[in-house]
């Protein structure tokens, strides 16, 4: 096995290559903007500015993270991977830097049963439980939409003679591209371990199968049609679906632009309004390099570099309640406004 220094150097090189790809995409996007007719530029000025801001922030964070990996702060331990987390919603803190994290043996098995919980017949946020892949950005988005717009989820997936067809919208630099959504065809076979247990996204309440099936479809969509960065796998360093933007995932699911905002500029009152209007919202926690085992808070409720989703606003206490896509059994986390700003970096969704 390569040394930890070699692994860090390899990860840093991958991050720098990813940064170069993002900067190249920004350059091409700016060129495209200049080529548009003036009325079109004016009509899309705000959305274009937001997309460029988000892409530039992503490129900056990629470079900063690469430097941190190769030159860790003095008298502080090097970054340890957050449990199934991401760097600001875009880059996984990979298990490759920790040789103790090993995936289970995987084989594929046919899923038989109902898409939805037989007791309710509809998708629910309670069905979402993250498995061994670091796709919290996608699963938190699925849960947020299932919570607020279950009909959107229900119309995304359709049974076919060969398996299922799942619909996603194409997104580039945070903006939904024009044109119809893309249908992704998959079989009903999903990865399991030696005991036949699902390795990645788990089945939902009553054995509901929609989450692992949509996760499988998203791999194909991500690799073939949206960013071209996936290698068609569930896990890996900057490949598979272990790297992504929650705002892009929300847009891919809903077909609506879902901007990403700095959490420091978001108030609990804005999140309360979004909750009252049943708008799907996700949140990305801050990066932690303080040797705290991948948490941002001493109580170890909030994983660093991890996506969460808004559950509700409690008017009696004035706190927002968020959920972890690791599973409903974790219970809600209540945040006041200072805690939101302290522990979270970005908020994704429509707060207007």
C-alpha cells in the first residue's frame, strides 16, 4: 500500500486537476455569455452572475484544500476524512487518505418489491439512509424534495419491462439547461455485501426501493450526461458520485434553478419562510481541520463537509430543524441563527 504522504500527494494532484477543469468551464461559460445577444445577456444576468460566483468559489476551495493536504498547518493533525462527506459540496474528503476505511465486498442482486412504502404508497424523506458512498449532496437533495414535493419524486421513476426509467434535468454551473429532461434506463440490480445487505443507499420504510434505484440511475446520469466526471461507480477519489454540488443535485431533480448562498448571509427567518412554503432546502457544513475527528461541534452532531436538509422551523423556539441523510434514526438537529452561521458554509435552494 502506498505511504500516507504518497496518498496525500496523489489526492492533491487530483484536486488541482479538478480545479483546472472548473476554471476552464468558467472561461468557456464567460465566452458563451459574450456571444449572446444583448437582450439575452440582460435577461439572464443575475443567474449568470450567481453561477460564476459559485463556480469561482468552488475553484478557490479546490486549490485551498489541495494546499492544505500537501502543507498541513503546524502543530495540527492533517485532515481526516469526514464520514461520507464532501468539501463544500464539491469534493470528497476521500477514504484514500485513511487506509483503515475499506469498502465491503460487493456483488449485485435483483431488488424485488415496491418502490414506495406499502403503508403510504408515496415517497418520504424517512426513506433516505446513506450507505457507503459519499453522496450526501444527492441523498440530502432527494430527502428535501421528498419532504416538500413527494409528487416530484413519484413522477421521476417509472417501471419498465427491463427495470426502471428515471428522469433527471441537465445542469451546468448551477443552471438548468434548456430542453426536456433526460430519461435514464437502469435494471433493478443493486450492490449488496456477502450477506445480501445493501451496501450503498438503503431501502426505505416498509422496504421502499426508490432511493437505491435513483442513486444507481444518478451514477449513469452524472457520468454520461451532466458533468462527465463520474467513472460509473459508487465510490472513489473524485470519481463515481462521491463529489457533487447540492444545488446542482436539487436542480437535476426538480428542473428549477437552486442557487447556493453563503450560510453567513442566510437568516433563520428566511429558512422559516422556505419551510412554510414547502421549498426543498439543503445545507453544507463547514470544513474542519482541527483534529476533531470530522465534526464541527463539540457535541459531535454535525459532521464536517457534510450535506443536511431542512426539515422545519419551530416557531415556539425560533430554531430551524435539519436532518442528516445518514438516516431518520439520527433525529433532528435544532439550530439558532448563530449556530447556523458557525457550523455551516453554504445553503442551497430558493429562499425568495
